C-alpha cells in the first residue's frame, strides 16, 4: 500500500529546486577598440550628466526627469549600438531571438536600428510595470504618480533597454534574467546594480533631516544611477561570468 | 451499546454549550472505541510496542523543549525587569484635590477672609494677578555675571541687576529641575508640585492631559481666567483651561525655527498687559522656546544664543515696565541644557535652571543680608522647581495642590526685613501638613504601611509640632520653621529615591541579560536546524523501520536526544544551582546592597546563562562560521539587524510600518525570482503566483492606517471614519461580512490544493469558523448602530445587551469549543478504497487500491485548524478595518507557507523571520502605533459589560498584539505544512523555527532597550524611544508565552493525534 498522494508528492521533492540548464554565457563587448573605449566613457558620461542635472532635479523633479529622458535614451542607444552585440547579430553563432529570425544576414545596420527601436518600445512598455513595483514597495499611489512613472522610465532605459537590445525577446533567456540566474556581465550586472541601488535609495527618505533632496523620487533615481554604474563595472570585470545563487 | 442522553444546552451560555459539546464528544468517542474493540480485537505486536516507545520518547522530549522555552521566557522577563527597574520611573496618580475651605491642618492664626478666595484660602493673599514667564532651557549661569566671553554669558543681565539693586522687589535663585528634564515632564512638575515620571499610572493612559490636582486646576476652580501664550505643550496638558480668544499656542517641535514662536508671544503679551486689557485675564503663562531651540540647533556657545538671550533681556525689561502693583511676575527656566545644548537627563547643567520673581510692591526679603547677592553657582542655596507650586499658590491665595511636595520659597514670605518668622513657620507648617496628608493617601493607595518605609519622617514631624506648640516667640517660630522644612526635605528625598532616578548599573545588567539571551537563542536555533535535506524514499523508509523494529525487539534500541533541549536545560539548571550555592558569598561580597529578590533573580539569570553557554561550548567542539550560508539566511539577518539599528533614529521608529512593508515586498520579489528557477512549469507558476499574492495582500493591507502625530502631515488615517473619531465609517462595516463570505473559501482553496479539505476541515472551517465570522459581523453592525444611533426608538442599552452575548458566543466557539475540537479532531484526510482487478494480480486475491486524500499535508492541515481558532478570536476583537487587515494577514500566511514549501525553505530562518515581520506589520494595520495613546482600551468591553479581571487586560492584549499572536501561532506551520505523517525530526525543526521567530523579537527588544537606555537624554525619549521600547518588550513576552502555550502545545496535540492514526516516525 504505497502511501503516495499523486497531487502533491512532487512538491516535497527538494530536487525540483535545481537551476535551469546553464547554457547561456555572458555578453561580450563588440570586438573593437571603439566599443571598449565607449564602454568606459559611458558610465562617466552618465554620472557627470546626472551630477550636472542634480540641482535642477531636486528643485523641479518632473520637468527635469522628463527633459533628461531623451538625452538618456541617446546615450543608451549610442552605448548599445557601439558596444553591445545586438540580439541575433553575427557576434553570436546561434540566432535565438524570435525577432530577427526572418531577417537576412548582412542587413546589420538596419537590423540594429530595428533592434534599437524594439528595445525602446519594450522599455516604454515596461515603465508602468516598474512603476507598479515601486508602488508595491510603498511609493505613494494617490499622489506623485508622474514622479513615479518618470523615475520608472529612467530605470527602464537604464536596465530594460540594454537587456532587450542584447537578448531580444527570448522567453527562456528572460526567465533566466528574471530569476537573477543569468551569468553576470556588464549589461545584466548593471541592471541588478540599478535595482539594488534604487532599493537602497529608499533608505534616507524617512529621516527627519528636512533636506530638499529627500523628496520623492530623488534618492531612488540617484541610487539607481549609482547602482547601475557600479553594477556595470563590477559585472564587466570582477564578477563576470558568475551567477547569483540563493541557496 | 451504551445509551446516553446529552442534556440540551442553555442557549447563549457558552459554558453550557462547551459542556454539551464535551459530553457529546465523550459519548461519541466511547462508541467508536467500542466499535473498534468489537471489530478488531487488537493484539499487541512488537510494532505497537515500538510505537508506544516512540510516543513516550516524543512526550519526554516535548517536556524538555517546553522547559527550554520557559527558561527563555524567564530570562527575557528577568532582563526586562532589571532594565525597567533602572529606567522606568513609576508613580501612582491620586485623584484627591485640595479645596479652599479644607486646609490639611487647622490654621494657626485666623485672618480676615480665611478660607475664601477673596482673602486667601489657607494664607492671606498677597497678589491678585500673576504673569508666569517660562524661558525654556534658561540655565542658571546664563543669568549671572561671568568673567569669560562665552556666547551664553552676560547676555541676560537684567535679572541679576534687579535682584541686587532692588532686593525687596526681586530675587534670583538657582532653580533645580527633577529629571527627566524634558519640557512636558517639567511642566507637570511645575504645576502639580510632584515629581514627574514617565508612567503616571493613573486612571487613563490615553490622554496626555494632567489629571492630578495642580495649580491651573485650582485657579480654574476659583474662577481665575488663565491666558496661555507660546509652547503648545501647555494645551496638550491643560486642554480647555485657557481663555480661548486671547491665548496663542505655537508648535513646539520645530527646533530649526528660533523666532516664530518667541515673536508671536511678544506680539501678544504686550497688548494684554496694557491697562485697557488687564481686565481680560487673571493669570498669564508665557512660554518662550527660542533659547532651547538655539541650544538644540547650535549648542549654547553660538552667537544665535547671545542674540536670543539679549532678546529675552529686552522682553523682560519691557514687561517690568508695564507691570502694576497688584501683579506678580515670575520668570524661570524649566530646565537647563548640557554642553551640546540638549537636555532630558540628570546632569548638573541640565537640571540647573534659574528662577527670578519680581513685584513692584516690594515685599520680598532675605533672612540674611548676605543672601541679597544671588548665589555664584547653582550649588548654593538652590530651590527646587516644585517649590514654585506652594509659593505661587500661597501668594495668590489659592489652596496648595494636593500632590505638592515642594516648600514655599523663603524670600517670598520672609517680609521686607527678613524676620517674619511667624509667617514663615505658618506657611511651612501648612505646606508640611499638606505633604503629610498626601503621603498618607499615597501609602493607602499603594497598599503600603507607612511606618514600614525606611527613614519615615514621622519623628521630624513630631519635633516640628512640638517646636511651634509653645508661645509665639520668634525663636520658637524659627525652630519650627526649620523643623517643618526638614520634614519636607526628608519626605522629598524619600520620594525622589522612589520615583525619579535612572539606575545605570541595573539598566546595564538588564541589557546584558537580554543580549546573552539572544546569543543563547541563536545557538539553540542553529543547533536544532536541520542541516541536510531529508531523503524522501519510501523503500528506504521501510527498510529503516524494519531495522529499527529489529533492534527494538532485541532491546538494543537506545533513545537518542532529538533536540538539544535536554542538555540545554541541564546546563541552565546546573548553572543556577552553582549560582545559588555561591550566592551567599557574592551577597556578602557585594555588601547586600539590593533587595534579596533582585539579587536572587540576577544571580539565577546570570548563572543560568553561563551554564547554558558552557553546555553549548561542550556540545560543539568547534564553532562553525557564524554567518548565514545562503542568501535567505542573509535576508533574515539584514531584515532584523537593519531594523534594529534603525530604531536608534526617531524617523525610522516613526515610519516602522512603511519599512516593514518595504521588507515584506522585498521578500516577495526575492521568492518570485527564486520560484522562477523551479524546473516544473506548474510549480514555477504557483511559486510566482503566491509570491505576487503575498506582496499584493501586504500592499492592500497597508491602506489601513492610524497615523501617529509625528507622521503628520505625510500620513492620512484611514482606520476610523475620520482623523478625529474613533468609530468606523459605515462602508467599513462591509468588511466583516465580506470576510464571512470569502475567508473560509480562501482557506478551503489552500486545503484543496493538497486535497486536504477532508475529515474535520469542512465542518470546522466551512461551518463553525464561518458562523463565527457572521456573528462577528453582526456584532460590529450592532455596535455601529449603537454608536451612530441609527435606531433612536430602541431603548438604550438594548443593542448592547444583544451584542455582548454574540461576542461571548464567538469567543466560546473559538477558544473553548475550538480547543476541544482541535484536541480531538481526526487528521484532515479521507480514505478511498477502490477494488480493482489488476491484470497482473492473481485471480484469487483482488487488488485493492487505497488512496488517502490529503496524506501529503497531514500535519499542516490539521495544525491549521488551531490557527483558525486563534484567527477567529483575534478577528472578533478587531474593529472592522483591523479585521480586514488580520484576514489579509492570514491569507499572506497561507501564501507564505506555499512559497516556503515550493522553494524548500522550511529549515531556513527566513520563514519564521518573515512571519515575525508580518506580525509586526499588521500590528500597525490593526490601528495601533507604538504610542500609549493608540491602545484601544474599548476592546475590553467587546464581550463584557464591566471591567473583569483577568479578562479585560487579556482582551486588550489580544486586540493590541493580535497580529503578533497569530504570527507566533503560525510558526510551526513553516515546518508542518505539506508534511506527511511519520516524518522524523518534526519537533526538532519546529523548535528551531520557533527559536528563530522569538530571536527576531528578542533582537528588536534588545536593540530598543539599548537605544532607550542610551538615548535617555534625547528630546524624543518619552515620545518615541520609550514607547517603542515598551511595545517591543511586551511583544517579546507575549510571543514567548504564545510560543509555549499555543505553538508548542498545539504541535504536541497535533503529533499525538496523527501518531495515533498513522503511527510514529
């Protein structure tokens, strides 16, 4: 009389915890000097631009966040186009993106342009999702909605944009990314760093220091930028190829 | 078969219902046993013997475990006791009031109009009007000349100048505050004349208003019109006392603003002093805060302080210029400030304020000509701040407030020449008699015999009475005055010793014991945590049990300790015995300084802890890496530690609820991420679904808010109908009905996922639990109808008479019937047998397939029945909004259990810690804050008409800490959920989880204790840190008790019941 419940036996089995097959490998930069240089200039550019805009950001968050979206998009697009292998491009042997599956080989520039556009669209689409996540973490819902949405747009351009550019819309890969199990490289590392930084950015908000910069969402966005740059550098150098393990 | 009748229960009487249930149950049990006995006359097999043996082992083990947790409770209580003894100052508040016509002792000489306010109640009246000016944090050395060039010196010379140049019009004295030197406590002292403490254990915790007899109350009672200008602390302490149109209160907490308040006071005070408007008031209180704020913001040695003091100097000169003959002016600091400009503690700089009194009439005197020069330091001829109370009362002809412990200030009554000893003796005698009357009343209220109090000043009183009994010679009066003053000083000394002293060594001892208990808890939890993943192989299990049976029948099976509880207890006991043996030596060595009970408790706690540590050291030869090994362990540590550190800051303490939501959401995102790594699609989907569910439910609950004052204006209360009411909005009444409709079904869906909605579950969850919820909803509707007078035609009290039995029935169902039902309930399983002719089986023996539905979650689903009982009881005492939050919490717990199971986290500390976070979070969502004023006292009256002990305090505790109680009761589920019968090592895993859970609260409690002790001079101590410390301490003790009484006892019942059916693992 085997005492087995067919419904839930499987849930008890600890073996089901094992990670997805580790077939993916970290992203490499495009193999040319320009890519290497731009990749180093990119964080400096981001941080100095952020530093310059910071006073006006604190004084007037919405217009500043809005007006800096386009420059940020241009910086990210240039960085992606010049440094990163587009999804399905010849830098990778296998075409995995559904997106470029039908594209002809040798059509690289227009394909890249299309990938850029596609990345922008997905970043835009992911903005409300990220805003929802911020709200679930305790961001105000009845007020400050433009603030939250705009800060999410910045988060999306920093993280979702390069990720989509290099990985396309491959479901399996995205599951790996969402489960934080992708091998660390500068794109994934930057994204993780960005979210961790935004998470830590909430820390100074409650303090009663009465500083202007404590207002929503200044600290979050600051944390995100700092975390992005830090994560990108650590990901491209210190922890490259490693994976985040929970257990 | 035995025929038995069950008498009908009296409706509404829960005792009767319970008894009926028990009788019916007993009969049913008897029937079943009889049936079983008839069907299968059982023979005892070796396997049964082994089962018996295992059961005995479990029971023994359980007692050791319970002992270990009781020891933790004891140690926590002991640590908190010592800290509290050193930290919290308690005093009973008496309700008696002085009255004009009843002096505490017969007047020694009669005067015209004695006993009336026109002539003076207990002493001839000197002034009709008074202006009392408080310059917050006016330290004594700010007012006297100094040779150095510090910014705070020589900036306010007016007081000193007048005292020297017009000694009959003015005097300046050091004015010593009693710690705690915070404004609120000081104002209590300055108006009641008694020593302020944090807890004035009076009839009403909820308000900050002073209920004791005080100067303002006496003024109001005789019809004096009081004006207040400045610090709004006054309006909190004396609501409704002040003339509404001419009083002006300003926010007192914005220490960055040095001028708004002061300028506002100046702007309003001068017009009121003008001859035209003098008739509008009798007594004026003006409270300036600029000096204090300059100290807090810049420290005393800053140009801003000079400016501020100079401004005050000018203001006082202007005041004096406009004063008339019939008005007394008193200027004082309520406390001083330390070197950094802060205050709250008991250092010299903090307690040394200044007092200056002025009158145009020139009635002040000195008993010694040398006294004309104000003292050079605050150590010389100081007066106590409470001395102001009898002084002002007697000068204005008012009765001295009942609680006064101060004595009249000599300079104000000594006469111009300083030799009116008869007058001095009379006022000293009157004041001393008042003090004596208060002391007698206090000892009666405390139930103490006054004569047993050491150093009782009875003898001094007798001497003083004898001294004034003779004829009225000046020498006699002088002696009498001295003797009555000595009586007052001695009484004050005794009271001060009793009420107002931080005892730092005791506080340190308490913190040390708590810290050691945290270490012991973590070691205990770590040792009992399951290290390796259990192999789940039925064949191996069978082989193993065969082997076990074999060695058992040979008699070689030895009982190994499953948990470390036994050796733990042994360590504690040996340690305590050694401590007890050596205690006489220590007692003598320490000089027997303390009471014997305290000493015994300290030695017992410390030696027990030492014993436990020794045992732990012996057990594990090496110490493994103390840091967590998984990300989950790290998360648990980060959540606990960062929060503990945050409690050192008032901001993080104020916003604790938001921080908890942040952590809870973080955990949900982490588990969603982790669930995405699961191989099976179905499990992955479930894991993500439950994680998102967990986050969303917490977020929805976060809309239930009761804001504390400090959160304004960034918070909007939603718990009640409006910010100024404590009743629910009509739409909130829908919540309990929604719960009755949905909550049982939600629980059912979690049972159904493991096919466990079988056996007793449908009856209890679908029927009894739901009925309880419906009754609770009806109760709250009736309550709202009563509050809102929806049915004005009904006789008063009818609705109350209906709803109270309803609440009693719900408690009867959840606690009495629920406990019995849980104890006897069969597992939530059902056996289906289908006889099938298997093709391979032999024709002669038909193969029967037996399916046990709900087998895989036998432990969890049965234990959860206990949780529904607790849930029902907690839901009953919450207001509709709070009930919604608790229901969301229950749902979150269910999701958490699924998440823990799917991600195999049952042995990680993260599960118990998240449960603790949930408990802490929903504490706020059920309309509470870590302030005394947020306690919902009215919950004591939900099932009762009057206060009844011990039920009323228990009900308030159930209301206040319902969330934490529910969380603690749910801890075993972390281990038991999705656990099949005969699982080995369950108790061990449960106590590890429980220890982790308690460890969270112990760390929080330790941290808040340390911060409260460390920040005992902080401006916000009594508003923020002390209430947080008290909440954390009470929560820890409540969780300790619930851990033993509910969780451990529940696991015992559960394991016994399941072992009975399936055998022991």
